[in-house]
């Protein structure tokens, strides 16, 4: 499975962005999908995950109520809608696919990774 993330950019604090991740080369609906992020000098961390059907979504505490993950299995795409962005949300955002059920927050459980897209939130 190949994953291509896009949609990052520079935004002011309080603004919004939508990230997209297009998958190819596999049966997209068979995979749990996740978004991770890595800020400068920090470990990669889980931000959000979604079950294969889209019926289950999971968020890291600091993004709950501000981020929304969704997927369109017909388009082989997963999205991360980000609202009320804060400077501490600045990071490279990676999409990832996992054959493991259920949704987990551990990066090691994900089998495929996109190249990352940079989100910069200015204060």
C-alpha cells in the first residue's frame, strides 16, 4: 500500500486545515488508518485513528474536540480536519495504515506510512 499525504501548510492560530491521504496498491477498506505527528525534537505521536468502516474514531486527548478524522473508502482516502489550531499543533503529519484490529495508538502497529506533510501554526 502506498500512501500520499497532502494539505499541510502555514496557518494562523485559530485557523483550520484539512489533510488528505490517498492510498493505492491495496484494498483500502481492509485497513485501520491513523494520523500521527512529529514536532521538532519530539517523538512521533498518535493524533487520530479510524476503523476500517469509519464507525470508530479515536483521538489523542490534546486534539479531542478540535480534530476530526474521516474516510471515504470509495475514494481510498482518509482525511484529518483540523480546527482551532494552536502553535503546539505544529508538526509533520503522517498518515499510516494498519492491518491490525482494533485501532491502536502505537506507531509500531502500523504497516505502511505516507511521506508526511508539514503543518505550521503561527501565533
